[in-house]
């Protein structure tokens, strides 16, 4: 698995590899140094149930596997019994599963409310790549673009970059960037056309602009500073959309049919009963890495206001234990964590070619300046294996019991422990059960927090979100009485 924290989607759309983008653009210096790999020396070589990541990251990935991953969901997802166990293993709430003679009951306090979340409905939030480009263009805009004056009644909340960020990059669930280049002209005119037309009509003459075609042909020479500025923005974003590498956007199962966005009608009319989200249609192509792994986007945060951790993570899963390997099997997935050191002389399973024979160790090639890279990553794997069982002494004891039985033809309890065997076995049983319960309770508690926060964000969106129409309101220089409430501004 790789995570690239707070990097520019512009880099991804250029066709650079995920690792290259992480190295050059990630704010997470530790991950960047490891080519974007989630890596903490001597502690982890991947993510498991005990890994301490923020809920949006860890549970977002689990939710993706349980509800969206085309390799683990649907009737054609391979071994259905194994895929059902994804939910049981990850403690996804609201799902009772029977497999063989075992029943896994994942009912918790949020077993019903998970159905109200996007992920519980097998949906994800869609982020148009044009907005990422627009954010880059508007990142420094804090004043009226017409004359550089302070916008009346506005604060940082109304800055265009913050409005766009909150509408498209602030959802705490599972997100995907998608290619909206074919829609950009229509979207742009729907957002800004009314104001552009009003301003051009006020100027009169042959510069009147009342359509997108008029805008593209006339706005570049407009005498109105706002119209000229919007033309420069349009040209900037359109140029990036035209020249981006479209091959990095791909269809991944049916994910492109399940993307939604905030319903702007609901945001601008708070008394409306309209749904909070609207579908983005079907067939959307989402951003993937050069190996066709979908890039999952999660918005993480803790604390309130400006305190606590805040960040956006771009994640790909290099080795998913819940999907089949190249041979159509689950059983050999462990080979990704083999400890063979790749060298130029090795072939086959120990090749240096990651695409042919991937492993955690050979994902990052050793640099001439840091020849210990492979050794460090091997140490990480071995330490994770050693520390994976908190009751390793019990596991070793149980292994020795089997060996004793095989060698001497009688049990260790019978031959050595005698009447003490019952006490020891009860202690072992209670210890193992306690460890399992502690782990399960911790994960269930994290799920409850995560699901409750997703539902709270959804329920508050219609009353607290500033709709995108307020970008135009800010750029016009002031807010009329109609826009004051919509855009959350107050006269002082």
C-alpha cells in the first residue's frame, strides 16, 4: 500500500508514476523518501487490523474493499465465500455472515446507520479533475479580481479556494478523482455564465456575451476586468485538461457508475427536501496509477479549527489480501512479503523486476547513496512478522505440544502436566480470548466513530456548506441580500 499525503493532482494527471509524484510533491517526508510507501522503520510493512492510522485512511480502505472493490464485491468477484469473509475480518458493521459452520455477527451500534452513508450504499464521492486545476489557479485569490479591493463582508471562509475545497475535497469518506474534461465548458458556464452575461450587457456594444461560444471568442478582449480574469482562468484550466494524460483515467469495475457529488440545489435552498447528493451519471473514468490501481482519496483530520492533524491522502493498494493473485488464487499472496533480497543475478521469484515479481522489498530500488535500502525494508518485514502475534509464547508452546505428541505418541498434558494441565489450558484459553476481544472492541469502536462522523457531516452539509455559486458572489465584489444567507456572510 502507498499513501501520498497532500500532493497535487496535477502531477498525477501528467502520467507520472505514483512513486515519482510522492517523492517530489508529498508533504509526508517519511513516505516520500520511500517512494510513497506507507513505511515506518521497524514497525510496519503494510496495514493490518492493529495498524494505528486515522479512521478515514484505515477504515476508508476497509470500506472500499467491503463495498466498492470490484475484485471483492458482486457475483463475479471470484471465490464468493472468501469475499464474504472480507466484511467479517474487517468488522464492517451491519453484516452478519455465515461461512461453513461459522457465523460472524458484525452488528454494532451503527449497524443500521451505516446504510445512510455513501459507502454503506456502495457509493463514493467524485472529485472532478477540473476543480483540482481551478484550485491551483485560484489558490491566491483573496480580493475582488476586478480591482484588488477587499470583498465586502467576506472572510477566509468565502475565498474561492476554500469554497471549492469544502465542496469537493473535504468529504471524510471514500473519494475518487474523475475525468470531467468533456463537461468542463458546460460546468463553467453554469457556474459563471449569468454574471458574465450581466456584466457584458452593462457594457453594451458588440462585446455582449450570452453563451459559452461568445465567451470563448470575445472574453479575452473584454474591457471588464472580471470577465477578462475568468477568461484567463478558463484558458488555464482548459489547457491543463487538454494536455493531461487521459490514459491515467480508467474504468475500474462499476466504480465510475457509483460516484456522487453534493446537490447544489439542496445547498442553495436550505428549506428544500432535495437529496444531499446527486449521481454523476455512469461510465466515469477515475484516476489510476501506471499499474491501473485506482487511486483512493481520503480526507483526514482530528481536533477542531486549526488544531490537530489535517491532510489529504492519495492511496493505492499494491497488495490486497482480499483479491486474487495473478494465478487466480488467494493462498500465495504472502509472497509479496518474502524476505529475499533482489539482486541483478537473481531470476524468477527473486527478480528485481517489480512488475513481474512484486515484493515489498523490491518496490523501492536501492539507491547508490543508500545501499542499505533493501536490508532496511527486509528488517521491517521480519520485525512485523515477529511482532504480529502478541501471544507468540503461547503459539510456540502450542506448536511444541504438537511436536511432543508426534514424537512420543502421547500428549504433553498426560505425560508431564497431569492435574495441572486443566489450569494451564484455561489460562491459555482466557488469554487468547481476551486478546481477541480487545482487538475486536477497539476496531468496533473505531467503526462507530467513523460512521457517526460520516453521517454527521452528511446531515450538516445542507446547513453549513457554502455552495459553489458563492465563488461568483465573492468575485463580484459584494453580496446582495439574497446571497448573504446562502454564502454565510453577515453585515458588520
